[in-house]
């Protein structure tokens, strides 16, 4: 599945959601689009009706980012976190916490960019765990293996309907 | 939602859910099919039950487990919403990247033009 434009979502373990997507652009541009506020504001908007009036990014390890979205109906939604690891054009690790979180604790988001023939494969893994577990994972250098592949989950879910 | 994912994260539990997809089964039957010991299977069934994924009824001496579709349907709906949000985000990102590439190309052409002159 190397086609640009196909979004693949899997749940490799019980606490993770992984996304893979190929973009028809070199990774330095994809990295810019993820880390420069004037670019992030143009696409990280979710469903129709939302704009992003606040997009602040302090791109350094320990630096914070803050996003606020506003809907045409006046509703606002905020999110922020701290960068834990930055390898320019290659890898970003940050914490993520919504102001009104639906899960306990922060999520840890690892984004990697791999370029091949002018195209970039983006993999983003969201790990939802308690703060203690998350810190332990960070200490261990993020070298966690994928426990099991749950591509089968999709099949199972489809059969339940 | 996360409770469902966590319960399914263990391979044996996932297999139990897959077995129950075909219909309710007594514990003994699952023990045979999974090749696990009865206490292990019971432990997994307890986790699945706590997550609301299975129901149990007692029929004479047997405990019969059945799948409860609601949490799985919720999980599917959640993943589908998640997928839709990121699909539209990434389609907009495609457009941003096209724009960046063309701007880069123009800058390069300008530079090339300047050096030629």
C-alpha cells in the first residue's frame, strides 16, 4: 500500500493507534507543514466549520505547542503539549493533551517521515497511557516493539455489524 | 473505548472474541480450542466481561459466554470518525504541499534566471 493518498489506521496494541499515509512531496516540506504555524493552520482543522485561531509552536526539546480551534457555531477546542524529541525532517515526539480529554493522562505522539523517490511516508503513533507508563517508555528510549498486529481487528469489526 | 482496545490487545483474548463471533460457547469448548488451561481462559473471560465485551449465562453445570456487540460497534464508530477527520486533514495537507512545491520551483527558476543573466 504505497499509494499516495491512502490512509491506513491500525491499533498495534491496546494503547496505540497508528496512522500511515504517503505524501507526494519530499520530507523536508512535510516536516515544515507539521512544524510551521502558518502552514499547520492551513490543514490541521478537522471536520468542516473549524478554523485554527491559535497555533503556537516552540520547536525545541522541552518547548511547548498550543493549538486552539474555533467552530463557526462559537465552540472552541484547545490542545497542547511539549516536544520530547526532535530530529529535523525525520522524527518528532511530543506529548498531547486536549483541554477536554476523553482519555486519562496525556498521549505520546511519535511521528516519523521516510522519503523515497521524492515521496514521503508518514507514520504517526499515538500512545495513550498513564503518565507513569509514558515516562517509563520515554526513559527506555522509545525502543518498544509492536506487541501484536491488529490488522485482524478491522476484519472482526466488519463481521460484528 | 480504550477499555475495549485494551481488552482486545491480548492475543488470546482477541482469539476468544473471534471464537464467540460464531455464536455463544461454553468455557470448556473454548479451553479445547485455544489449547490453554481452564484458569487462564477464565481469567481472560473475566477481563472481557469487565470490559463489557461478553455476557455469561449458566446452563445446568456449564457457563456459556456470548459476545456483546455494543462495545465493538462503538469502537468501530470511533475509529471511523477518527479516520474521517484525518482523511480530510491529510487531503488539505496534500494541497498545502502542492503549493509549497510550486513556490519552491518558482524560487529556483528565479535564481536560475538571475545566474544566467
